[in-house]
C-alpha cells in the first residue's frame, strides 16, 4: 500500500471516529435531558462516603475489590432524590485506605 493511500485511509478513519464520537455525545445529552425533565427528576449519586468505605449495597466492583472505595466509575441511579434505587453504581475497590482519591 502506498503512503498516499495509507494517509487517505487514516483520514477517512479519523472523520468516521469524529462522527461516532459526536453521535455518542448527542445520545448522552439526550438521555441526560430526559432524566432532567422527568417529574420528579432522576437522581444520580456519585459521592464517596466520608470514611471511604466501599458500600456494596450501592456499588458493584470495577476491576479491583477491597473494603475501601478508591474512585467512582459510574454513579448510583435513583428514581428521584431519596427514592428507590434503579441501578447500582460502579466503583473501584481498594485494600489500602490511603489510596482513596482526594483523601490524605
């Protein structure tokens, strides 16, 4: 394959990737809009617990298990603030308390 052909293919792939990313962003925006116009609004909770404990009633483990929560990958989704949980969130577990992001 010639260099010019390879550059042409790479250019097409970059444009296709940009179109796909824009579609993804558009879909995310649409879902967020639908969540916000509900009455009451859906509620997402993604804050870490103050003591950094992993709460398995709210989160599934991401790639590592542990008694502490290192970071939140995906928030918990509730029907409304203070309402029933629709979907557990996803968080990274940690065996070490000092690995918790934002904690000293």
